[in-house]
C-alpha cells in the first residue's frame, strides 16, 4: 500500500480554525487527522503542500515511524509548531488507515487497552457574562450534562500581576463555580501562562480553599525554572505542556520535577505515537497525562485512542459540547460524553473510529479566527 496524496479541509469558527487532512492510498483506504492552529492555519497548509511532494506521497502508511522521522528531520531546519502539527495530522491519518486495513482500533496496535472509559472535563463553557451569578448557572449546566469536572480561567486579562480588586473578583468567580458543582467534582484552575511566580503563588494560595484539581500553566512556558519555583511553593498539582511541541523538550521538565501532570496536544506534538512515547517517559517519573484538546471530534478520537492504552492517563479536555457545538456534525461517529458517567466510552471500531463528512465541513469555511487572551471578553470566544 502507498500514499497517493493528501487533501486538506479547514472548518472555521470565529475563534478557531480546525484543519483536517485526508490521506489517500492506492488501495482505496483513506485516513483522517486533525489539528487546531491559532493564527497559523495558512502556514500549516503551505507546509503540508511542500511535505506532500517531499515526504508523504509514495510513502507506506504502515511505516509510521519512518514517515515521522523523515518529515521531522528530512528538511534539516528545526521542527517547530507548524511542522510538528503537520506531522501530527498525517501521522494520525496513517494510524487510521492501518487500523482500518487490519480491522482493529488504533489502541489495539499500541499495546491494547487498559481502560474502557475515559473521564472528560468541560472547557469552553463559560462564554457568558463574567459574573459570579452567570458562572454559577453555567457551571450547573455543565454538571447537568453529566460532567464530573470542568476548567476555568477566572483572571480576565491578568498579565504578570493582578491587583487586589481583580484578585478578589477572580476568587468570587471560583467560589461561585465550586458552590455550583459541589464538593466532589474536579475544578481545574487555568492560568494560561499569565503570571510571575510570586503572583501565581499568591493566587494559588487564595484559591486553595476551593480545592483546585490542578494549577495549569501558572507562568509563561518558556522558563521552566520559574515553573519549578511555583511548584515548590504551592500545595496542589501543577499541570503544563500544551505549548511544548517536541517530546524531547519535555526532558528538562521531567528533570525539574516541576509538573505533576503533562498536557501534550496530539495535534501539535507529532501525533499519537509521539505522545504515547512521551507518556511512557512520564510514567517513569510518576507523572500523569491529560492532553490539551481544543480541537474537534477527530482530535478527540485520536486522544481517546491514546487514553485507552496509557496506564498513567488522567482525563481528557473537551470543548465541543459548549463552544461551537454545531461543528460536531462534520465528523461521523463523533465521540460523546456519557451523561451517566461523565466519561467517554473507548471505541472498538477500526482505526480512529470516525469519518470526516466533507460536505458538512464545507458548511464551515475557514475564517480569520482570533483568540487573544489579553483582550477584554476573550472568554466569550467571540472576537470582534
């Protein structure tokens, strides 16, 4: 079997563009992959056009390791977010083809499943007015849909510092959310790399009474010593990793022991097998894995394939019940959270278990998507 070419399809919303890639073969099998780029969709499409002729066309889709190696190192320049995202969408599609050809789910090819259910947490749910009352109501609606966990960034446009008034307001929002979801649901606290170590530590202590399940990206991701400084002073798990695009770059993070939970994005770090390798390394450091997942249903399905065969997998992020819920219709077999358990069921269908509906995708053309964390009202995910 050989790859004959690829086709790309962009599904657009005002705040995110989702890029789907179909990998075609000479035996009629087609696989699908997905990533979500912020402000770099056209760059990704340009890279994929070049990679198609340089590396992809004519390749054996079963030889995933070889194709990833050639795409990553065959152009000499160091691979960053765009290249690793391009690798990821093609790599996912190759696993999809391989699973379909053999009649088994991808997790069966990666060691077999260790679980039948994967816990989900909701994100994108607080696209309402930024008040305690509105957040309380929105959080109750999340719980009513069966979720047992959710995440929130309550810090407005905070950057490096957060003054006393805005700090109190952030605390009031978290207090309202905790009251809405009860004592047992997990509440993930997102900082989006906003703060200095001192500010992050202060805010974490002020919010500690509401028992956050983790403190996510408390400082900008470029300085791991700053992250270690925070981790050494807070009494809650620290999570990070969504903006690291090469598993090799996690080495320093593991050595520092600054993170209890890593959050690689399968769509940005080279795909399913690259993330599975990273998860195995994390396991040797007693670190859990909770992938960043701001994509659509194909990226969710790929993340669930990883979850099924990964012993140290904690939980999976999910946007698509709340932000742009209508885009779920572009994927047949889209994974869904069971309202009785708050979990995804592990698919036993061949490959990724999903199919892109190209006609439905065409109803959501590419947009000039914008997501600016420093702009007032960013949390509504409706940029002007």
